[in-house]
C-alpha cells in the first residue's frame, strides 16, 4: 500500500497475500512513518 503525505513524503507498507505483518511493525509504521492514529489508518483499509 502506497501512502503520500501532503508534504510530499511517501511510505510503502508491504501487502503480501497470505502473509501477516507483525502488529508491532505495523504499529511503528502507522505511528512513526505515517504519523497518524490507528483509527485514521483503518479508514484507508
């Protein structure tokens, strides 16, 4: 999944069917890289 920030930064979260991303890694990406809350992230799914 490709995310683009309003300031131009981009973040890619891997999405491989049949594989699970560890929730700790996903939480870090959402909080640190995307700088959004869990609720905001879930709106995009």
